[in-house]
């Protein structure tokens, strides 16, 4: 019997139903509606073929069993008799392409019809063509566009729904995430320091697996993939906003100084930026110690304190120094000599410029300084572009970045020495200035796919396996509702 809202509750509490168990019962009813019975049959889908089992031979019954993302093969299974047959994936080598955050943002605006900028982006055919070609290249297993902590951080403080951004950048990354710059910088410095101690020339291997959490970026991105987590930890958004605001103000001050210092040459400016590494590391270590001590003091005094993880997580510079001490010890450097050796290392500017991350970032900062001295009025708002380019340029096949960043990687003063022109890094750099070339590049990659690879993709997904997922954002919205 249905109970009215104003009737006595069925639990015999004596209260009206609406003031007692109504909310709990409605919640239970909603949960019941979500319960689904899942069988193996639910993981078998088209395109269907005739069953090869001689005892069955059922038409349109031999379907594809959904593989798990990262699998080395797939299988077909008959929905009538259960006959199975397995198929292996051949080894493939994808092109590693890094897409700047603004690319993801504009694609969201293209796909989200409710976004205020949808009509503007839709009116430019480039973005529609870009989505179609990225889908084709990605689903054809020609490329992978790894995501990074820069995508996440910028999405958390951006003006587009974070979960929509996450859904799209993970769609193209297939869950492949790259290390943040601090880890890459640390690994390169540690590797270089060991050779420096022995007075040896250090070689760097630019294998993408060295900068990815899931090392093999060349696995087939097909099948079922589960995305979990991603929500910010307590205080993360606030800390990002504070850091961004601080960085913005620091860039304004530095920009003003660069505008007034017109006598600096480009090479001199590069070395100035490199020489600031040691100062930055020691400053970060000092600030962390002060922040941690203040937090501990508040806790000890019983003051109101909202715990923030950043108050107790040391900066990567501390890890770098500890690693250098460990290496020095391994190389039999006396304990009392270690600080002196490490300071000497960070003052060897020419040696530090052998480190890819440091050289690229110093060149880009020097490029900013040159533009400021030449009269550019507005400073950049963030250093994120420098950080991800310095991190990923040596390891990627291509990057699509903003126009200014692209120009700083290609335009140098006439007398710039070869080692500062960054030509040793063969990654193709695209921006909106040569955006049509990027579309041609994607077409070329697809045209080079083997017939064997195409045959497998069509067997698994049909002739329209690369059909663009136009409803990806609308689907994400419905899932949340």
C-alpha cells in the first residue's frame, strides 16, 4: 500500500512519513533502479559474422568480445554456441603528440553546444577538421596524445567544467599520463651530475617511456578502459590559484626589469636564467621549511588550522639535493666536501646547459626577455608553457602549442650558437600559425598505417571504426545527471 506524505510512517515512529522515512525510501528506490544484471553476453558486440564452428554456423552471431585497454589481442565469441577464437595485435609504434591545453579547451567549445563560445569556434572549420582528423589518427592507432599534470592543473582553475576537460584529454591520451616537469628535470640533473663528477660527456636517451607513468605508449588503445580519481585533494585548487597569482605578479616584475635592461645579449640572458637555478632551489627549500614550521606551530598551539598537504610535502628541489648527495657518496666524495661540490656544480653554467630541460627552459625565458626588451608590453600569465615544452620537446614527435611559444622555438638572433637553437630535438612544432600543416601531418600519419592494422580495426569496429565521437561531451553530461 502506498503511504501518503502526511500519513504516519510505516516504521511506527509516530511521525509523519514525510518527516521520517520518506527520504530514505526514495533513496533506496533510486538505488534499485541503478542495479543491473551483467552477463558475459553484454560484452559481446558487433560487427557480427557467421560462426566458424561447424556445429553451429549461425549467421550474424560471431561477435567481438570487448577487450581490456592495453590488451595484446582480442577475441570473437559466438552468442549462440559460445565458440571462441583469439587474435593477436601486431606490434605498432605510434607518434607521440602533445596537445596544449588551449587545443583541448577549443575542442570542448566545439563539442559543447551550450558553451557561450560554441558558435564562434564552430564557425571556424579548422576545429571541426581537427577533431575529425585527431579521431581518425587516434582510433587508427597512428598517434597517442598523452595528458599531463598541466592539463589537470589548468583544467582545475580554468573556466570550463573540469570533468568535461578531463573526459576529452583522457579520450585522446587513452589514460597515458606524462611525468610533471619537476620529475623530468630531477632525473636529467641526477643523470648529468654523475657524469660531471667523473668529467665525462653525458648522453641523454630521449625514449618516451622514460617520462610516462605507464611506460609503453605504443599499446593498442582499444577496448574497455576505466578512469578513476582525478578529483582535487583538499586545498589543491586554492593552492593552484595562489601559486598562479604569485607567478603572475613575479612575471610582471621580471618583465618590467627585462624591459629596462636593453643591453643584454641573448646568450648572456640564457646563462643568467641558468644561473638562477641554484638560487631558486635554495629559496624553495627555505620557504618550505618556514611554511612547515608555521603549520606545526599552529597545530601545537591549538589554533584553527585547515591542514593543507603542501605544508608538509617538500619541494622537488629537496629530492634533487638528496639524490646528488647520494651520488656523491657513491662516488666516494668526502662528506664534508659534498656541499662545496654541489655548489660548484650549480655554478658550472656551461655544464648545466648540457641538460635538455635546463637548456630549453633557459632559451625560452631568454626569448621572453628579448621580446620584453624589444617593446612587447604584456608579460605572459604563467610559466606552464615553458615547463611542459622544456619537459616534452625532446621526447615527442610533435607538439601543438600557442603561437608565441612556437616562435620562441624557431626564431633566434642571428649570432645565436647552434646548441641554443635547439635543433637537436627533431619534434615538429605546430601552432595556429601553421595549423593547416598539422592537419596535413595527421593525414600523412594515417596514410602510412599498414593494411594489416586497418584490417584488424575494421574487424573489431566495422568500416566506420573511426567515426568521430561527436556526442562525447553531451554523453559525459548525461552520465553525471
